C-alpha cells in the first residue's frame, strides 16, 4: 500500500518525535519532506502546496493546550490534512440484506474490473450475502471464462452466454435468472471495458443502467494512472451517475497518491481499494485508518479485522481487549503470530500493528521481511518462561542470554524484539491516554477513540 509514500511519511513523523524542540526551522524541513513524499506519488502540485501551507500555519500558529505537546500536535496536524486530502470522511457502502441489491461495474479495459468483481463477491459473501454474478462483457475474448475461473471456486454462480454478442440481452437474461432464485440478494453485473471517448460503448452503458436499474454503479479505476483518475471519473460520471469507486493496483503503483487525491477532488466516494492479486485482497477505504497506517500509527481495528478475515481465528476478543486496555503481552502476540505464520499476506498484517509498521519503513519486500521476523519472534518467545511471556520487563541480562541460546538467535535479536515490543506497548498506552480528545485540542484522530476502550 503506497510503500514509498508510507516510508517517507513515517520518516517525517520520526523526525518530529526525535526533535528536541519543534521550531520554524524544523517545520520548514518537515514541509520539504512532506512535499517530496506527496509529489513522489503524483499528487497534484497545487494540492501539495495547499496542504504544506496549512500544515505550516497550524503547526506554528495554533494555540495549543498545556496538556498537549507541540510535537504531538504537529503530528496530528499532518494527520488531519492528509485525511482531508484523501477524502475527509468514511463513507461505507450501504447494502440491505433484506432486499435485492444490484450493482453495476464499469471501467476502462485493463483497469482490473473483472478481478475487482471477484474480490467484491468474495468480500460480501463472507459477510452473509447470497451473491450472483452476470458476465456482461461480450466484447473481450475470454472475459466470461476468466470471470468463472476466478469466482466459481468460492461457490458463487456466474451467469453468462458465450454466443450472445449483445450485452444487454445477456444482462436481461441474467437478471431474470437470479431474480427467480429468491435466496440471491446481491447481483453483480460485469460490463464491457470501455474508453471515455467511445460513444457507442458509453451509450451501451447508459442502456444497461436504464434496464438493470442498479442500486449503485461502481467505477473501477487503475491507481497507476495517477492524476488522470480525475478526468476518468468525471467522464464516466457525466454519462451515468457514479455511486462508488474502487481503486485497483494500489500495492504496486507509484502514482496511488495521485489517484486517491484526484478522485477525492471529484467528490467521488472511494469505497474500496485493491492491494494484491488474491481474491481476498480488497480493503474497505476509510481515510482515517488509511492515513493512520501510512503514518505508522497503526490500525487496530483493521488489524483485528485482518486476523478474523485472513486467519479464520474464531475468538479475537482477548486480543482486541488487550489492545484497548494497552496491556498487550508477549503471550498474546505470540499466539497471533503463530496463526499468522501459516498464512499469506503477512506483510499487510504487520503494517497495521502500532509501533511495528513504522519500524518496517524502507524494507522493499515487506512480505519476506515479515515472515522472517515472525519466525524469529516465535522462536524467541517459545524459549521464554510463562513468567517472561506475561511480564516482558523482567527479561534482562542472563535471561536474554538464556533465551537467545534456547531460540537459536543472538542476544541482539532478543533485545531488538523487546525494543519493538516496548515501543508498541508505549504507543498503545499513549493512544489510550489521548482517547476522547478531539479537534484542535489535540489527541487521537477522529474515529479512532472508540478502538481503545470505553
């Protein structure tokens, strides 16, 4: 997820935290770092200059309460302005499981529309919806076969007609087919990939929308096009009102920041983004959580959701409670990492952990690094006593030597693990103390307070 931007922003945050004082010289350095980071991901120059001016003005001129440090307030200002840049508000897609929901997917050919439909189908099937998919792309050779190959293994039916060349006929028949199945409450319609200048295809899109009467039309945009996403979103929206946007290829795009900010300018609502090829690699877009992860603040709610989603852990209540109370132990973490080690997408889980994601900044292969780190973590924890797992503070001197020998690692690796764990624990406690503080008074970013306890 925008690894280059995330790495740059985390270094900026570390510079703030490590500075003895926050003065105009430091703020100017931070502004330069921030501008370089945003321009490096293709964010519009005018937007970058605007956010820079806002950060500088607020960081230097705002009146700050005695209880809030200038450092923490500066970090919050950066967080606030980035959140505004990328959409300001969390706007989840609202579907009614007690009614028939029809969603129509449109987009430029090659934008990742077919795989996005598969990910979307999987996402909502796991949330209790009975899904049916209509293969309405009658133009691209092999489109229906690709759709079936991707979706049918997860037990979702795909309706299509290989010989029918008129998409509208396939879609009419598909709607009739699934409506007769009373159990289906979510129908996803794939359409032919098109370009904004292709008038015939735009007309076909309008005809399909008129016939299907979709609950919502979802535009798929390839994040690698950067600032061009604005023109694309505007063009499609003029033809048929767009309700939602999914950004694809966010994991490998150097222009993802440009696409995110460009879409936000249009007023389009980004609902999801794709960050991988697997069918589970679809993430709901929440600006506050997204920016928190970019800055290395961690995403506690996202972490718990990822554990539930990817690992199939039946009961994460203990982990959730530990996070909320700021009382995470090595035992809690060892249990989760043992489960995580058996799964893919481990790098995404690690990036959500407060205090740990930031430490991975600059690692080009987060997945490989994460797997190796987790294996060492498990080995080290397995060499600890019950007392040590429950109280990391007693692990010193001879205990470190013993644990290193028992785990086949070095004392330096044991110390590094403890440093990372202590940093994570401290950050959780700080976040908990700041719980409930809002607005210009400083404190936790909006939307995160509830994650850290009542």
